[in-house]
């Protein structure tokens, strides 16, 4: 385990990896999962916190039961041995990130929100 990494070290490590593994017992929404998607890694994680709002099992990642080391080992062995599935998950993960979490997508969402708000009729403070 390399410990805390800066942005450059994270990019380097992710560029050398094929799979991101985060078998958490508890999370909110792990930024490591989002980073795995951003780097086009096949993500293996658990159904904790908001992970199910971000990962679609078998499509943009793989879920394993919390604490089930045998299921984790099986999922990893399958991905390591099946390059086609790993590549498919990686491509879908990257596409999912670009469509839902990229800065460009975020900025479009903010622009839409601002346009919606500015189109609303203004209510004056003195109106009853």
C-alpha cells in the first residue's frame, strides 16, 4: 500500500493499473470509486454508502458482498483472467464518468440550473 498519494502519483499509479479494488465495510461515496471510473479502471467494490448510485453491477463495475473474501477473490480472479470483460468494464466505467461526473458535465448541469433559476419570475420583497 503506497499510502497517501498526490494527484501526479495517483495518475501514474492508475495508468499502470487495470482494476480498482475497494472492499469497504462503510463509506459515504468513496472518491476512489469516482477516480477509478475517471481513469477507466474496472471497479470492484461493495454495496455500501452511495456506491449503488454510481456503479451498475456488471456494467460499470462489480459488486461483492461486504466482508466476503471468497467472493472478492472470485471476482478478482475472473477479471484478471478475462481481459475482454475487464476491457468492457473499463470502457463503460470511463464513459459513465464522462457522461455523469466529468467537469464538463458538471458545468453543463450548473448552466442549466442557472438558466432555470433566472427564467423564474422575480418576486419583490414588498408584494403580498
